[in-house]
DNA sequence: TTATTCTATGGTAACGATAACATGGGCCAT
DNA sequence: ATGGCCCATGTTATCGTTACCATAGAATAA
């Protein structure tokens, strides 16, 4: 039953249709000069033969892979998934595909990944964050394609960026907490030094507290980033134990914040009456849980869409303009 | 500053090192016959020249892309993300990469995607579910690479599968509900006809209810799959309105179940005392929320790992053995 | 010592598409 | 009618790597 002959090529389709291989090639390319009837005949014959267009050959000859390489810390993060979704959808309109890699929040792993991805000859590369190994950075600097750093505004961008200041976003939340009347405020995040964005949020927290003349030392490290709901809950328990008089907590993500919220419920601590909670990332959980969670919307999907648009502009020869996203503080019931 | 010459090739590295291009090629291939010193010299020269290995040429010549194509309904689903994670990690050990596409729970879209992915000449293709368009199925049947259907046990597998019976898994939950004493049980799912796995769970629910001689007509359709927490909450409100005497509900996913749970809290309905809730998928939310959620663990990551192992076996010329996963009912506080 | 095997390398052609250029016929303007 | 232009198609060479085969010398066996 199984056909063991080797798969047909354009030459086979050409032979069957009585045209040259070049004409078959044109039939498969959207905007090329070819008569309508001929194209249809060719495509019909191709379908009948079971011919499948071979991108690998096309890529080599045309020196265009149709790939955009993307590295994200983890696929298990709704925010990054949204960014990838925005990228993917926007690039699909131009028949470009995403080549995805996971760094596991590790610049060493990122370096390996970048090297591996570049071998596929992507037409642009998108990385998450502005921190890289020395060699990783060098690879990105010397490659001759657009490089876009996202989810951050790097001090020294390699090429382009689409991002926001994590520190400033957290500052907005601290300002809000202080305005509403909270003073003894803590921060729950992951262990220091791995997740760059998490670290920046912690730094932003400390800086904002100092501006208000408040104690910025209530910092709970809850484990390897990204921290889970469970770890957020554990951190909350620890926080109450170490600093029982704390009035509010800023969490590095909504997941940790939700964990903290459930721990409060278990402990019988009323939120927000005796304790306020803020998260980060505007996950769906935050608008459904009771009470709803104050958070920061970083417009994850928009980061992806704008990044894709930037890439397409550059590939079209237009000037690429970097994008500064303005995260939005969303005040909900957990901090009123 | 920018070097505008065109990028170096193996020939350039060969010239600099004083060897043939063939030897350079060997230096870049792990297990090839080449002396250690020579390989090191070549790799050093390559790094210095800024040479980047070109997979596109390699793929064409060797007729091996190093890709495994994967289609999933959505990237925004922790279960499928876990499966992809398992696939990705396991394949990475053999230097294979995943080429990911999103069907948006739509077989029409899946067909387009399959066609697009096959052009990249993957060495295997993994699809989610066993339902495809006619042409999509034909494409998969005629392609000369391993095809693996996942998250389901198709009535007529195209080639291989790694999955489980969604209907049976839900039956286990209904059995549990009945055993514990609930009788008037409802089902919350998405609109009929789009999400295959969701539909199968609904069918499994109805069948199980009938076996117990119970009324299987309390079915709430909550919107386009995948249904969100918010939609789960809305569906719960509707359920209580239409069938006020309902005692328990089986939800198509933990997200919907969590939404239902919060709605109960808002309505002052005690869970599980007056109302039991079950979900599907063993999402993290279910073990953190209060009360914790009864659910079904479908071993999403394991599906990915086993699928990858199956692919590697087949590519190694071994016999590929299909995998039946046994989902596990996890009874938690929401249904005791 | 001689035959045999193994190791390290080189030469050549090919993977399958298409960029670049060439060409012939139809159509329009003058 | 004739030059010029556009459209549809063909010819040739090439993208960068590696499969395949050949070969020289070293190592081992007989």
C-alpha cells in the first residue's frame, strides 16, 4: 500500500504538466507572473502527485528562511505565552514562522539556544530581557539580522527593544499602596540573581519605598524563579511569621499574589481590611478570584504584536522605531 | 563598524585552516572521523571568523531537518504547554527542535497548519486529537514520516498515538460523585462541536450518568472553547438559575471549575457542603485554591515525553509502541 | 614480511528550489 | 505598419553543505 518511491519534486510536477520547473516554482509563489489557468493546472497536478513544496531547498537558494527566532524563559508562563501569541499571529500574516526556544531563566542556557537558533538562519531574533552572557551578547551583536530585546529596557540595547521598566511599574504600585494608607509594606519574589525581571521589580520596590522614607527591608525570597502559587503561599506564611505587623505585600507576579491571598484566607487574615496584596502581570486569576487582585498590566500580547511589527518594518527596509510600553496599574479589591 | 562582507562559509574556514571543506564539515559533526587537534583548530578558526553553521544547506543535502512539527490548539493552555515542554526537553537531548503551530481549536486551521509545517520537512509530526479535516487526514496519511496523535485515542489512528480516553476519565469522576452521594449532577463545558476533547468529556459524562440511571440533561454550554475562569463563573450562575436543585457539577477544565467555585463563594453556596465541584487537567490553581479542587490528572507532560520517546524509537528503526495513558482521579476538598 | 584493517583526509557531485537573465508573442501608440 | 512595452515562459547557474567514493599512511594481524 505504501508508496516507497521517493517524493516528487517540482521537476516531476513540471514534467506532468508540460512546463519548465521554473514555471512550477512561479505557480507556488503568490505574486509571480503566471497565467491563472496554468497556475491552477500546476497546483492541481501537484496535489494529485502528492507533491509537497520543499522549504529547505527554497530557503537555501533564496537565502530567506521565513523564520523569526524567539527565546523566552519558559513556555509555562501565561505572560510570555501571550507575547509569543502576538508575535506568531502578526508574523503569520506575512507567512513567517516562529522558532521558539526556552532559556529556563538561565543566561547560560540562553547562549546555547541563541547559537542553535542562529544556525537556522532566522531573519530576525527576539530575546526576552536585556541580560546575556558575554558570548551570547557577542553572537547577537555580530549577527546580521535585526535583534529585538523585549520585556525590558536595556541600559545598552544591542539593537532594538520593545519593553518597559519593571522597576518603574512596581514603583507605581508602591505609590498607590502608600496613597491608600499602607506603610509597612513587604515584597515577595524569587531568589535573587536568576530572573532579571523579578530582580528589577525588587529593586524598584526598594527604591520606591526609600523615596517615601519607608523601610524597604521586608523582602521574602520564595525559591527559584518563576515562583509558583504554592511558593507564594509559603512566602506569605513566612512573612507573617517574621514581620507580623506587615500591612501589605507587593508580589513579583499574580501567581505568587494569589498564593499569598489563599494563605491569608487560611490564616483568617481579611484582605484588604487588614492586609493588602498586589501582583504583577494581569493574569486571569486576578480578576476572577475573591477578592480580585490589584495588579500591573504589562500588555504582554501587545509586546509581541509590536515586536512583530517592528521586525516587519525593518525587513521592509523601513526605519525601525523602538517601543516603550507603559504598564498600567489596575487597582482592584485586594488593596482598597 | 559593521562588517558588510557576506558571512563566511565552511570554504572560508577551510581556507584559513588549510584543510578541505569536507574536513570542516566533519569538525562540526559530533561523531565523525577527525583528529582532535584538527577539530579544535577548525572550531577555533570558525569562532574567530564569526562563522555560523548553516543548517539550511545541511538540511537540504542530508535530507534531515532536525525538526519535529507539533500542532496544539492554543499556546495559552497550561496542559498543552506542559506537553510541549516534555516533547521539547526530550527531543533536545538528540538535538532536535520543535516547530510549533496553533490550531485555535479549529480543524480547518489545523489543515492549513499541517500543510505549512510539512513544507519544512519535519522528521515527524505530532498533532493534538484524532479529529481532522478530510484533506488534513489525507496529508498525514500520505506523508512519509511518523505521525503521532495525542491527547486522545482515535477510533482509527492514522499512524501512532499517545493518549487516553477523555470519556472514560470523566466517567471515573462521575462514579466518584455518585459513590460519595451526589445524584443531581450537571456538566459545564464549551459550545458543542469545536473542541473535540471537551465534547468527548461531555459525552463521557452523559454516558456515565445513564449507567447510574441518573438524569444527564443538565448541560451548560459556556461559550467558545477553551472556556475561561470567567465563563466558568457565568455558567455556574446560569446553572443555579436553571436547575436550582443541582448538587454537583463536573467541569470541562480546572479553569472553568475554579470560576464555578468563585461564583459559589459569591453566592454564598458552601462547597462542598451544599455543592460539589470537579475539574479536569490538574492545573496548579486546583491544589492551591480554597477549597482545593477535585480533578483529573491527564499527565500532560508525560504525554509529551512519551511522544518524544516514541518518535526517537521510530527514527532509530525500532518498533514504535503506542501509549495509553491512564488519567488519575484526584479527590480533593471540593467533593468530599 | 606481507596482507589486512583502520584512521584521517580529499575530490566530486548532488540535495531541490529559484535569482538572474533571455526570449517570443501580443498589444498599444504613433 | 513599426517601434516599444508588457506578459508569460524558458535556460542556466548557484545557494552551502555533505553523501559517497577514493586514497595515503599508520597500525595490526598473520
